[in-house]
C-alpha cells in the first residue's frame, strides 16, 4: 500500500540538542518526499523536500536525505532552538501524510 | 502570508446553522484541497479539485459541500454539523501535486 510512518511523539529536547525524527514510506515508484512544519495555531508550511533518490533537502538548519534503500526520509537538525517547537509532518507525493510528531524544545 | 488565504480564522456555529469557509489563492495553482485536522488524529483529506473539477471525495458526509467556482477560489459549505465536526479545516493548493502543497492558516471550527 501507500503510507507514511513517523516516529511517535511528543519529542522533548533541551535547547542545542541534536534532533532526529524518523520517517519511512511505502510506495510504488519513487515519489517526491516532503517535511512540513506546523507552528501552534497555524497551518502547515513546507520545510524542505527531495524529488529523487539521494537528494538532500535542507532549510533553516534542518536536513533530510531521500534514502531509496531504506525507504526513509529522516529529519535532522544539529542544534534545536526553542522556536523549533512545533508539529512536524512527513509526506510523500500524491497526498499521503504521516501522523505528525510534536517537538517541544526546552530552554 | 502564505499565498493561500482562509477566512474566517475562527468560527463557532450551532448544529442548525449554515455557514461557509472560504479559501483563496493567487499562486497560479490548478489543484486545491480541503483537509480536516482533528486533535490527536492524522490529517484527513476531504476533497480534491483539479482545474475546478472535483476529482476526489474521501467519503465525506453530505453535510459538507464543496464548491470551486474557479481555480483561485474554493469554498466549503457547512450545514447541520455535529460536535465531532469541530476541527481545524485546512485549505491547500499545488501545481502539480508532487511539487508540494501550500497551505492556508486554517479555520478553527467549533460546533456547539
């Protein structure tokens, strides 16, 4: 089938900690992959994307690499800030979203 | 401002009311979508429009009625809703779908 699976939240980190949010997908073919972020009270914003295998998407210090071998697109950031507190959604093309992972960063 | 504008931002309505949600985009996108986001649940795709034609309806109850008069505007007409319909309703657009979606800020709907 076609699905996107993210690690369960909430994830709580201290400021400047390293962040990884796992995301795996199932699909026929090689869909585009996305990470969206939703800040409190807002809609979703596109954070980064990758359109083919081995592509790395990056934005605002966040990175994710399209891994065809492991069907993964894990989100990473080397040093999180309090302002990164939000819900993060992994998604693949054709309207498939993961369930979202809430990130809370403490000062 | 994300390029997709939704109004109103907040709406409280009774179960016998009729109201409409509005979504507008001037990004030149040809596809528009309605999503429902409830607490602790995944995003639920409700409707998809491509070039003003409805191409997907994910078994949405008839008390939700979409309308797409042109490629820039999308409405969601609401009538006789239930309290469990309370949620954040998100509009999105894309061109084409694999290039990613631009979302509006959503309408927070409360049915009392």
